[in-house]
C-alpha cells in the first residue's frame, strides 16, 4: 500500500523549553552549571554539533557562559570546540559503523522491540521513528510480508530495505549523524502528506506532568507531523525514561494511544498513565 494524503487531525501543543515550574529533575533551563552542561552534552549527542549562539539562546545564558561550559565538556574528552561552536567526538565512528549513541538498557529495549514487532501484521503501513528502541523493532520485522515502512532513520531503512516485498520510504532533509536520521523542513513536509496505521514513537523522557520531552528543538516539528500522520501512536520507551524530562517538550500525553514499556514501571505510574487514557503494554 502506498502512502496517501490525509486530512490533518488535532495535533500536539506548541513545543517549548521546559520552564522552572515544570521541572522534575532540577536540570533545566537557566539553572546551575553542572546540570546545564549535562543538557548541553545531551543536545550534542542528539544533533552532533551546535553553535555557541544557538545554545546561549536556548539555555538563556550568555555566550561567554556557554563557551566555559563547552571548555569543561571538552576537557572530559567528549567534544571538540571549534570557532563559534563544538561537535561530538564520536560522530565519525558512529556513522562509519552505523551505530547509535544511546546503547544503554539494551536488554529492556530488546524486549520492547520484540513485543512491539508482534503488533505489526503483514501488509500494514507503519511509521518507525529514529532511535535504538525503534531499531530493535525494525530488526524483528524482517519475517513480515509486504510491509510499507516509512522512516526517517537511515539505519532502519537499510535493515528493512533489503527485505523482498517491503516498500521502504524516506523523507528528504538534513542528515543528523548521531541519530543516523533525516530531519528538517523537508522531512516535516513529507510526513504531512502521508497516512499510516501505526507510529512507533521514541522519546528521551516521559512524565505525567511534562509529557514527552527531547534533548533539542530540531525534531519536534517532525515528530508532530509523524503523530498527525498515524491512526494509532505507540510510545516505545524503557522504564528508565519514565519521570525523566529532557530540554524541550513536544506535547502532553494526549497524543499517545498506547505506551509499550517494561516491568520496571511502577503500579502508581501505570495508573497515572491509564487515567489519562493511555493503554499500558508491558513487554515480557
């Protein structure tokens, strides 16, 4: 089945940096230097590089402060500063080996990936977001027949594009090396003109009060477009991401239909999500 046009449905709320009144872990905009440096590193691990001016605006501090932060992170061997910005040191190796940065909690991601893949039937049209957990879903779909897969993740396209009978579609856009994905305005426009039965959406953090959060601004409009393009949104995230908040908020939880996670979720958190109309699915 080929992607087709669809009338837009109501989408998520406007994406904004988390404010101090929304904080859940104390490491948000305008706070102390160590939490801010943690957020800056997460930003670089998501984007691959960043400009000093861009970071200063986002974190609401001076450019001199950002330069000091980058100097400290560089001293830890994680980044290299350049004129006006910095880049992540691991990018060449990640692209060369087609590996993603976030390789922690892989046992949980394996389980979630296997469970989520079992929800996909032959001949469906699905969207797979970029990420380590969605990659685990992709590797378990190779036995399906005649799937149409729409993804912004180059590594996922390479896994599924070789499967006979699969139709794999990718948007245009700018390549983001750390996530092996495509992003930007062209990607957003592409997803605004398609329809899929299911979206498997990744996140950096999920909480009842802050909703879905991510390390930077770049992909927020793209994820919004993915959400609008799908009939059913499955959030896929291991339990370590519950009650975590990253730098920017995509939306409240109302855009999520089902949340696939592991048995590390507490009964209290599960009830809170269910009270908001979200189906909780536990990967065994």
